[in-house]
C-alpha cells in the first residue's frame, strides 16, 4: 500500500503530465482527490476501538467487530486454610482439594497458608477476616466464599457438605461477568480485568480484589505426622495486585452501560528466585458490600 505522501506525489505527476484546459484539469483534480481519499481510508488500521474491551487496539481507527466482552459465566471461590505443619492438610485436606478441582471446572481454590514460609501478607489478612466472621477454626478448613463449610479432619466423610456448598453457589445468578489478561515482563506483571454488570444487577458497592497465585511449589508437608520433602503445593496466594493491600481490593465502579476495565501496571514480583514465574496465574474476584458485610459475587481467572 502506498503511503499518503507517495500518493500525493503521484497525483502531482499525473497533473503535470500534459497541458489540458481548465475544465479538464478541474475534473481530473476532483477524480484524483476522490481516489486518494478512498485509498487513504482503506489504509486505516482495523481492530477493536472500544477502550473498555480487553481486545482494544490503540492503533486501530476503524472498528472491525473484534472487541471481546465477558461471557455469562458463574464461578465459585473456595478458600482453603492450610499449613506445612498441619498433618491433616497433606492427607485428607489434599484429598478434598484434588477431588473438588477434578470434579468442578468452575471452582477456584485459593490456598491460605498459616504460620509457615508460604504465608503472605494478603493470605494473613484474608485468614484474619475469615476468623473474625466465622471464629477460629484451625486447619485444614474450607470456606465457600467467606462462609465456613467444613474441617475435614473432624469428619472426613462429610465431603458432601463441600460439594453442596459449591453447587449452591454455582447455581446462583451471575451478577457480574468478568474476564482478564496478564503478562509478565522480567520481574513485573501487568493485569487488565474487564467486568460487566448483568442487566438485572444494581451497580453499587462492588469491590475488586486481584490475586497472584502460584502452582507447583515443591516444599515439605506434614502428612499424618511424617514430612514429605517433595510435596507439591498449588493455588498458593502470593500477592494482591493493588498498592494498598486489602482483602477486598479497591472499589469497582461501572459506567452507564455497566462496563468497567481496571488495569494494574508494573506490579513487582518476587526477585529472589523463590517464585517460578511460569507457574504464576491471576484470579480477579468481585465482592459486594452491604452494611460493612461482604459477600462473594464472581471471579475470573
């Protein structure tokens, strides 16, 4: 495709090719100007021009229908209180985690480590909030959103309580639909979270927390009194993306069409080599506040 400058040079050369009368000259100029405008218009880059879409292309000047928006997709959050020192966490706790992960594709487990080397600031804050709502329940322990469900060491046969809580939440109406993307550049991460209110949802008092988690961490684990040095820990909560660390992140505000795009840039990651960047992933969680009480709404991963 010729550049606009080259195109205008060509037009000039055509006009100077041979002497013609004024009427012919004017017609020729009009014709060539129209052609140049059409060619120039066709050279505009096509792409998604909606800045609230994850597919937004800043260089696109003509929308081609490639913008993406979150699909109606309800997911469930399960907090799992655990610890390297906890003898039932490597035994019955792990069994429950593996079974839930295998049987429910729309469940996200977040492992909250207590009092060990995998404990992070955000996991401690979250566990403290869960304790304030439900009381001190020890570990292993499972929560559906913010609500206590079961300590499997007390009654290992009550796995059905956990599945019932999961299914009850999955069957709820999806108030906010979400999608996200992230990238890692050296030792920093960029994250974009796209959220859209369902048409029946009132758009107020919502919050967004964005977690960075890690899979495949090889650390010791107490299993029924014996330590396995090669135990693999998954879904470990490493960090919250916002500058001000808070269990419920920051306010999630929507425009008049019920859309929101929240971006986080240059989030520092651990630079000591402790984190394996290829095993990191992101989970964005929407909450709603009601008279200082919070409830889980939906998530994206």
